[in-house]
C-alpha cells in the first residue's frame, strides 16, 4: 500500500485506480468509499475539517466495542491493527474521496483530472461544510493552466454547478458563456449545447443572458450620454450622431448589449470598425475622415479602458439564478445515507471466534 511519503514525493499525480491508497501514520479510523477503496486516516483531521462528519457521521467513542472485545479479536486473528479500527462507509467514489483527503491532510493536494470529478469534489466538500478545504480546492483550481472554466468547459461546468448547488462556479461559468454565443436556440443546437444541461438550468442561463444584455444596454446608453467617448479627443468626424458621437463608434457600442453579438469586448473588432470607417470616403467631398484617421494611439487605449470599465462594472450587477437543487444535493451525501460498520455484527463475529469449539459454526470449504 502506498504511504504518505510516496505521495508527497510527487508534485502532480493523475487520479487513477493504481494510486487510490491512503495510509496515514498512526491511523485510528478507516474511511471506505462506495466502490470499496479503504483509506486509513486520523480521525482528528476529519473532525477538525467537517462538523457534519464530526457530529453526525463518525461513531462517538462511547458506541465503540469494549476494549476487551477488540483485544479478543486481535488475539484471535493476530496482530492486524486494521481489525481494531472503526470503519465508516461514505457514499463517495474512491477517486473523489482520495482527492478530498489530500486537501485535508498535510500531503500534496491531488486535483481530479476531469471537470466532472472536480465539480463532484467541490460538491462533497461543500455538502460536508468543509469551508477551509473548499477554499483550498478553489485556490488550487484557480492556479490551473489552462483555466478550469473556459470556452471548452463553461457549459458543462455551469450544468454541474446547477446540479450540485455550487453558486460560485455557476456564476463564473455563466459569465464565461457571455463571450461565447448569442444564445439562440439555433446556435445552441448547432454547437451541441442543448444536450449538456437540463431544461431548467438552460432556462436560468438564458434568463441570465437576457438580464445581462438588458442591463448592459441601459448602462452603455448612459455611457454614451455621459460623453465617455471624449477620451478619443475632440471629434470632427465626417459622420456624427445627433449626440455628437462618431457614428461608427456608436454602432459598435450599440452591438454590445444586443442579441446579434456575444456580450464581450473585442479590441480587434473595435479596431476593424475604426479602420473600416477611415477607409470610407465622404460621399459629398470624396474625402476620407482625417479626424478619426489621426486619433493618437494613447487616446484610443484610454477610451478602450473607459469602455472596458463600463462593461466590467455592468455585468456583476446581474446575479445568476439557480434551480432548486438543495434537496437533491443533500440526498447525494446526506448523513443518514452514510453507512457505519455494523458494530453488532463485529461483536457477533468476535463471540463466534472466541466461543467454545463445540458452539462454533462449521466452516464451509
């Protein structure tokens, strides 16, 4: 069985069946996963990190078999200390439990390799109220390169976050999706996104997109009337709106809160709009716009920073809504689903082993 020293010698390990072993020195309890992997750990670490496991799951000391009974079993079976340890069965897969323990004990933390397993790990830590462990896991996730929540994973992370009630990840993933699509049914279908999440979660994400666009359109309207565009300097553009804004710039800003474009800023798209404008000629004079052609680069960047701040301040005003998953998540890992080793069966087994030979049950061979 692998020991703690062998695990800490690795800077990164992929979760797999071969290394699902955890044998902490002086272990006084065994945690058994639902797929029958056993982890020898110190109870004090579990009690310190989880009030749920500490108060409602782990068997109190006064419910353990008497010392004499334990010694009797040890005397019968030989010096195998594992026989004397309390075993607690948890409704968690071995890979997830192994990873969770690596964040509880002073060993190298092991993050699962797939988004599905990472989200389940976060769910277990949250369900058992392991606040410090949850912070540790999220900090480790934030260090990943490429980012955990990105274009390729945003929809699956959002779906799983809704399933497990992980609000932090759901909001992060929802915001990530703002820059990906215009969120029409046709586009979602063509991208294969409709099959990823349940209809209720998809509807909540759609409402989030709608609310963000509506709020952003309102904020950008205020941005235009507040003359945020003056960062570009005095404009003598050949085509101005009634508000005095260069028409090409007003058109670009207007698309940000519309349904025709993702809710995101793209400096390349912005610069292409400017380039397209300065290449066009005034139909009356047949001249190009010298005013916009000569905008200094520092003023362009100053305006872009101002516009970026307006968008970045607008999006967090909208909070993502969540489907009602509290009961469903609780049912996955609730304490009364956690099965303790049967002390009664253990005591009966000891009594049989220590009984007079005449009273022992025959052994089938």
